[in-house]
C-alpha cells in the first residue's frame, strides 16, 4: 500500500472514530469534523492522483451525500458519508453503503431485542403492511439509533473485505 493510500486511510479511520465518539456522547456528528475531512479528501486525491483522483473524490462525495439523504438519515450521517466518499471515491462509497446497510440491520435487531421492543415492532410492521385499514399509529415517539458506529463498522468491513478478503459480499 502506498503512502498516499495510508495517509487517506488514516485520516478516514481517525475521522470515523471521532464521529463515533461524538455521536455516542452528544447524538451529533459535527460539521467541524465532516466538512474539513471532505475538503481534505478532495484536496489530497487531487494532489496525489491528479484530475482523475479529484473527479473520483468529488463524485464520491456526491454519492455519499445523495444516497444517505435518500435514506432519510441525520445531517451528520449524510455529511460523514460525503467525507468517506471524498476520501475514498465513489466505488468504495457505494460498496461501503451495502456493508453499512447489513451492519445497520444487525444493529437494529440486536438493539430491539435488548430494549424488549422486537415483538412490538414486528407486530406493528405486520399490521402496517397487511392490515392497513386496521392499523392505527398509537405511538409517535421515535427511537434514536446512533448511526456513526454503524458507518464505522460498515466502512471498516468494506476495507477488510477489499484488502484482506474478510467476509466479502462480492
């Protein structure tokens, strides 16, 4: 692995760890982390890899932001994925999103079981899908799930799958 890739991967890992800590402590992933990291990613890719690196980085940022916006996640999560895209490019970002989705699904199942909400959630989901006319929304409270840790797990899993063939999806 070249020093350019080591530099970019180190910045990515440090940014993800900081994001996890702030997400767990404050329920926020701050712009003062994600915006500079995205700008650093775009700059480094341009310096290290020329115009093609710059283009890959900008498209990666767009892919990370756009896809996570479609999922309706929080602004910090969206900007963090933009930073991942700016550092690692569009293809890594797309594959990371698949790993993040799987990690997120596992995380939600474990969380619901731990909170004792699994049966209630499954029942509500069944009623909402199959008994629409009978389904009445009784609770308006939303459950907060910090997605920073899930993003970290998915990105690291993707990196390990690509570089070390650790549980690859494809």
